[in-house]
């Protein structure tokens, strides 16, 4: 008999989580203004709000934590991180920051001006926020297959070269500081970008003199998909593939809370000394001195180890096969999910799941709230609330998809938890006809409203 798959780790420390009753949850949700961000973690049994900073560190990382050097300048933990980043990415300069969005803030302070155009594959929400707050525009050039949840194309994070060239042709070069490739493409469902596509984007961008930066929060997961799905890549290591990917860009921003396998942190890595100098000034103003940038020395030490672990095949195989396991259980129950299953999360198509809820009553938020009420599972809306209003017209921006994201924290839950989640969602699916109404907004902020929005039952 063929041996079944088993995780390449055992568990050294556990954290208790607690069940609640449906009555409890209905009350908590009401008090949270029907926004799952407002719940307390003690009110949640399984937390799939995000895979950002919520994973488990290894014994090696916890060990490294104790060796952290907290010197304000010239910390040896910075040196360890710098060496690791250079080796993995090939980029010579490193600026740590406290998170990925801080890396965006620092880098975009140098590169992005009023009226600029930043093309790329579906920009992440904070990335878009940092572009729009500078009165610049993010232009989504993702391939159309990304917006068809049943299209089995293996690289749905790819950039459509015609759309990109159209942007390059219709604006002067000075208005396009860079093209941003997000790996994997979070906003289109954790879908990977192929090596072939990255190379083609590089070639096209070279012709127009536009540099490429990577938003690389899940660069290791992207490299895993390239190895597993792209012809000719199957015998290469994750580290080799990742390094080749980075060779087509001039720099990157990183949220270390994802493929850094740590709970907090980010960084910028790049090759251009002039941009590094300019970004150093903004790092000092916004984050801290350039050898810590808002991170504790011990966190940089743990990150250096985490980046190496995240780029090992055995780790990535266990990570991504768990996400796939959950996705396949949902598919068996007939639940409409985005296919193929993405790297860090399973996405449910709520327009198909809850066709009775009108778009202006936020079907994805409605489904996320139903899943919470059913079983204490916290998920997140990736739909109209997240898409915000158009900055000029202030109208809702309806995205092509209304998704509920089940983000799986790294090395945190077992497949029994995945089974529990799948059955909970099946139970909601079985009574979907009873769900007839969504929600209305009672209060929202100007930008990034989904974090704090308040709702009432429609
Ligand atoms: C998480 C994320 C960010 C922002 O990083 P934070 O660490 O949350 O500030 C930026 N881009 C992508 C693709 C992300 O997934």
C-alpha cells in the first residue's frame, strides 16, 4: 500500500481554543456591528481571518529569538537577515520595516508621485491604498482567466501583456515609475504568476524602459507553484526558482508575516544605491534606524531563519497540500470555490453560493457572517467592502468577484480542523435558500473601510 502523506514536523507546544454556542455568537456578532474584524479572538474557534502573522514559528526560530542582538545600529541580527535576503533574492540593499505596508510607504515615498500610473496584477489593498493616497493610480492588468472561478488555468496571477502594453503606450514613461508584480497574487485569490510570464513582462517593460518591482509576500509559495506546474521547472529547488524570479526585477517589498514565517515584520530589498539612499531617509523618519526599521533584533533573527525554512520544498508541500485538502473537501460538497485552489487560502464564490443577496447588500460579507454564526469560524470578505468606493465618484466599486476567503495560518491547524470547517460550510450551503437578506452600511471610513466598517441587517 502506498504510504499516505504526513507532515514533516511534530508539535512541541499547543494553544487551547474554545467552542461557543450559536446564541453567544449571534450576540457577539451584533455587538461587533456585523464586522468580523471587531470580534475578540476568544469569540472565535478557528481563525481564518488571515494567514498574516498568524502562523507557528519553528523551534529553530524560537531558538534564534534568544540570540537576537538589540543594538540600535549595526545589530548582528540585521547582518544575519541581510545575508539571508541577499542569498535568496540577489538584491544587495536591505531596509527592514515593521510590516509590508510600511515597506510600501517607504519605497513609494521615493518612487510614486501625484498622477503616476502603477500597472500590475491585482494590487493588494494596502498597496493600492499607498498608491491612491499619493493621488496616483493602480491599473490592474491581470489576465481575464483570473476572474472566472472555474477556469483551471494554472497561473491565474499572470499579467496580460496586451493590457500592460496599452498602459505603456497611453502614458509617458515619466508617469510610470514601475510595474508591480504581486507574487502570489493575493487579491485575485492567491494565484501564482508563471516564470514565463514574469520573463515576458520583463522583456516588454525593458522595451519601454520601465523597471519591475515585486510585492513578494508569498514569493516562496509562488516558486512552489512554478516548480509543480511549469514545464521544465520540476527539477529545480525553490531557492533557485525564487532567485531567478527576483533577477527580473530591480527590487521588492516584503510582508514577512507571510512567507517570512514570523508574526511581525517586513522589508525592502533592492539594487539601486540612489533609491536605497533616498528610501533610507524615509525609513529613519517613519520606521527607525536603517539596521532595524521598526523590528526588534530578535524578530530579525527569527525572520532570517524563517525565510530559509519557507523556501524548503518539504515545508511548502505540507502547507499547500493542506490548503488543497480543504478546497477539495468543499468541492466534494458541491460548494462553489475558486479553482485551481490558491496557495494560502480557499476562496468561496458567494455570488454562486448566495444568489439571492443583491450586490449592494454585500453577499460575501453575508456569507462570512453566516459561517461565523454556524461554527465560530472567522473568515474575511474579499468583495465590495474591500474594494472601497471610487475615489472620485464615491460610488461602490463592484469587483468582478465577491469572495469569502478562508486563509490558512501556516503550521497552525490540523486536517481535523479542515474537516470541521468543510462540514460547517456545507451546513450553511444546505440552508442557503433561507438566507434572503444581507447588510447595509451604517458607518465607514474614507479609505480601507473594510477594517472598521459598521453594518446592520438589511
Ligand atoms: C500582506 C500583504 C501586504 C501588506 O503587508 P502587511 O505586513 O500586512 O503590512 C502587501 N502585499 C501583499 C501581497 C500582501 O499579502
